[in-house]
């Protein structure tokens, strides 16, 4: 019998008996929020665009999302990224995002991680110092990431968003158990509802996570049932991804402002939420609370990790006045795994405890 010791731990241990394909992943985190990047083992993803490939995996390969995101290989709040081909010649890679409910259209924490990953795993041309640009085609559009690179090592990452805009402000919805609640709705590659946590007697940095989740989920359900969203370029983008509870500190300040994002099926983002920061900056700019190139620090109420964000350029998205937002953060590697599905395992396809 093989017994681990200081020498054998360096060996490439053989995989146990299994059937089906081996799936290899690299795990990272950005501000505490996990990202499982799928390296190999997925079947071919058909489609002539990133959005059509998103529809294909949802309709034909969803069992693999559940196997990788759910227990026993993942957990309720796991997040994943599948690298796919892009139809856009300027893109270095296309990506599909996945989570406990399905497939997102944008994920800023994942873009930060993928930018570093793309340089380290040589998915881009020869890296340049002090920064290497990585063009990532997300379902919401092309996102440009800029990866710190010096002496062969990667560092922090900033990205420029797709056009972000305030969809509606001061919208009143009736929330079950909470009465009438006024929310703002903004788009940063995905749509979010925003509300001050104090409206529910909560503090995003001190209250129990369960209480924050319950309040945010109730708001999400209300907005989904009472507000019709639209996106100027694609119906595939016109859905509410989640609710972000804030500390209410929306006016420009050098002090950090905290928030907690609850998205998908009551999933809690450990980071400040990259697409959420994008949407929040667009909302603050729309309200005249910040100006172009005023950098704000956004803090996760869950982990105290931080991103910075600023509006850098005015633009349009259909008939909406929009801005391009720059978000910056750091991502770190946590490991590499080779997953298998063993015959006779009744739980091999994954499960969640709610």
C-alpha cells in the first residue's frame, strides 16, 4: 500500500477507477469569492456566438455545471468559468459563467481572476510590462482586462466594463413581509436592485448573513415579479441577477463604502462584486454623486475585501446614457483538481443543502 511521505507527496498520484471524462480545473479566489476555471474534460460547446453557446450549455450540458458547482465537489456558493471560443476576432478568449442557479452574463470577480489566469497559462500573446491587456468576451460583451506583469509574475488586475447604466431609480415594490420598499435598478453587465440595508434594520458589515440573504432575496423576488426589465441589445441580458444591500454611503468619499450582493439562488458574493461595483458606480454617476475618474473603494460586507471603481468615460447603450467603468482588484490561486465520476455513486451528479 502506498503511504504518503515527504517524497511521495510530490508524485502524480493515479486517478481512482472511474467512467466518463476526467475534468481538470484551476481554483482561484478574488476577494474571497471562489472561481473554478475548467481546463479540460468538457464536451464540445456548440454555437456561433458566446450567447448561443451559453444557451447550448444550459440546454445540453447542465449536468456538468451541477457536478462541478454542487456538493460534494463544490458547495452552495461555488462559482465557475468555462472558457469557450469567441466569434470576435479581437477577443483573446470567450467565457461562460456558472453558479448554483445557472449561467450569468457578467462576473467581475471572475474577469479579474481570468485576466491573471490567461497571462499565466499563456492564453495571450507575449506578455508586456507593466501591464498586459487581455480581451475577454463575456456573454454581456467584450471586457478589457489589464494585468500587472513584471519579471515574469502577474499581479493586480483592472478591467473596463461594457456600457453600464441606471435602468430605473426610486422604484417602489411591495416586498412580502416587509411592505413597500424603494429600490434603484442598475446594469453593470447584469441587472441588480440596490437598497440601503438600514431599511430593514440591518448592517451589511455586522448583521447575520442569513438575515441579509433573506431580505435581499425577498427584494429580488418582488422586483422580478413587479418590474419588467429590458436591455437595448439582447433579450438574453434582460433579467435581474440579484439584489445588493448597501451601507447607504453613495456620495463620493475617500472612505470605503460597503455592500453585500445576493445573487442567483440566494448565493452570497464574498467579494465586493465586480459587476455590482460597475452597476453601483453607474448609478452613483447617474445621480450626480460622483464624477468621471473619481475613484471609490468598495468593501465586501462579508469578508472586508476591497475593489476600487470609477467611471472613466461617458457612452450610450441604446437609448440609455451610460458609462464605462473601471474596476480593480486582486485574485489568487488556491489549487488544481482532477475530478472524476465513479460508477455506483448515487450522488455523483451533485446536490445542494438549502
